[in-house]
């Protein structure tokens, strides 16, 4: 009996499964921004004309959600949001008048409400079980 291990097939299966995990987490970040789960201290009129109170989503003119960049190098992936106000939305801030912008830590919410490792495991199992 002979067992053949194809390292190229294995590496391709792992890379493909990692892509699925990255996509799963990316979708969860978007869902976190788009969900009406964020507390806010007042009713406001957004730049897009929408009137919102609390809870609300963290999407106005989509500049923040559209600024997401995924940098992948080898077996690592890095997510960045390049909109100028990304850190203020995520971490909160203090206004000039001393009042606060509440934090909306969408990355934490996404990581707590998704399971990219499970998505990766399922895809890897599927890839390796193909004949």
C-alpha cells in the first residue's frame, strides 16, 4: 500500500481555506458597521439626510465601510480602515465642548459574533476530501 502526499495540493487547500476565513471576518466587520446596535446620545441628521437616534448603525455616506483594505502576505492578513474618522468611530473621542463621541468597536463585535476558524476548517475539510 502506498500513501501519496501532495504538498502543493495541501498548500493550495490551506490557502483557499484561509481566504474563506478572511472573507468570513471581512463580512462580519461590515455587518457590525451596518447593524443598528450602536448606542448614541442624541438624534442627528446624517450628511446623507437620514435622521437617526439610538441604537443605530455606523454607516453614513459609506466612506468608512468602503475604506476597508485587506492586506495579505503569506499566512497573515491585516485589516485596515483608511477613512480619516475610522479611529474616532471605533474608539470614541471627546468633542471640543467636552462631550463624548461614543465608541463603536465594530472589530470587537465582529470577532465575538463570527467564527472564521470554523469557516476555514469546513473549507479545508471540503478541499482535502475532494478526490
